C-alpha cells in the first residue's frame, strides 16, 4: 500500500513538473506584448517627406553685378576710330571729291590730336629725366655724341687690349684681291695699336705686303666656309672658339665695335677640330 502511494506521488510530481515546462513557452509568448500577434513586427514609423518649397514668383530675383563703366574717352576713341575707317573705305571705293574731302578733314582732326599728345609727352619727358629717351643709350645731340664716342672708344680699346692676351685675329686674303690690299694696312695698324696679334692666311698662297709671315691656307678657310675676302675672324686658340668679325674692307672703328660686341657675349662657333691642324694658330 505504501509502495503504491509513493508511486502515485512520484507520477503526480512528474506530471505537474511537465505541465510547468509545457506552460513556460506559452507564458513567455503571451507575456511578451512587444512582439505583437503571431510574431508580427510593427513597422518602424516613416518620416514624412520634406516639404517642397515653391519659389514665390513675386519675390525679387537676385541682382547681377553691373558691368564696370568704361571711360568716356575710350568710347569716344573707338567711335572715332571706327568712323575714320568707314569714311576711308568709302573714299577708296568711291573716290568722289566729297568723299575724299570728308576723309581728309576727319584725318586732319585725328592728326591734330596725335600732335597734341606728342607735345605733352615731350614736355613730360623734359621734366622727368628717367622718362627722357635722349638720356638713355646713345645720345642724339651732336656734342653729346662726340663725348659718347670718345668714351666708347676708350672702353673698347681697353677691352681689346685685354682680349689680345688669349685671342688672335685671322685675316683671310688673296694676293690678287685689291680690297685685301686696301684693308691690310688698317689691320696692321690695328695690331700695332691695340696689341692683338693678326694671323694672315693666304687663300691662294700669294703674299701680302705688311704680313710677311702669312701662312698658306691648309683647309681652315674651307672649314670656316670663307667664300669672300677679305675676311676677319676672332679666335681663341686654347678653346677653339672662332667667330666671324666681318667681310670686306672695315674701318678701325668698325673693328673695335664688332670685336667688343663679340667678346661681350656674341654668337660663337666652337670649331676646335679646325684649329688644331692649322699651324697658323698658336
């Protein structure tokens, strides 16, 4: 009897425990009010679309910045320029007396204004030395030109004397060339005065008075493309730079000017291969 009672109690206890376990999910489901009916998720609240702003047609539009006003002188100048061109073209295409007269009268007005401008510009230059073109570079006054030339001559003579330390002049000539004979005394005097050595090279192998030590051409004239004599070149033997100075008969002042210009940074042709086989160059 006792055993039956114990067994019944055990069965009753297991049944109650199983019922408790079976009821637990149901309680969890029904107590979870947030999840809704049959697991239906409530959709998130949608934000209302932004309101569209309709521009007011009566509202004032933004004003665009006004273009800067042009000077009235510019407008008048362009109008005059255009009118002059049109009147001239009409006079060219239909050169009647009236058309030509009208063009000449208008042109006279333009020339008068230009003359007035030139007069004022001249007065401004007179009162402003930094703007006076006659005081810049080569002067225009006869006396000033004389002083300028004297100063230039002294400076060029000094530069030629310095140049003669490592440069020589090559004088190409032909014995039957009258211009070469006329130019030879000038070169000889130039050599004596400024101390720059002159190496004479005879293209035809003939002699030249004043240059007893002239050398026969060994191909350097061809290499330098000397096609006309007399010809003078400035050479720097240790670098091989050879630069043409001039062709034909030159005066002493021309030689000074051209040699100074070349030595100050003029164009030079590097011909070192030509210099070495030529015994005329030291």
